[in-house]
């Protein structure tokens, strides 16, 4: 789950795995895999970074459960 904020500033927790796309129109619109759209106050880059951090935390947690070291990401 990631935290985002509705336009009035109320926090909302969103299942990051359901986000299909992020648009700036100029408001940030999150389109979910089921077609629903959510407008949030957060910038698209902020939402994308939270999703990346969430997924990285999941990978680290899975590696720790297996007793292995965390996978190292490389950018080509």
C-alpha cells in the first residue's frame, strides 16, 4: 500500500499493484487495472517513486524471509 492524498488533502492508502497508469492532466489521475480513475493531489513523479519504493521493500522482505541477501538492482 502507498499513501496518496485526495485533492482536499485527505490521505488515502492505495494498493500499488492496482495502478495501471499515472497521468498529469494537470491534476494527477491514477488509472487502476479495473478502469477506475482516482484524482490525487500528489505529483505523478511522487506517486511513481512511492510505488517503486513499495515494490523494492517487498523484494527486500522476501529476500530476508528466505535468508538471502537483498537483490541488487542495476540500471542499464
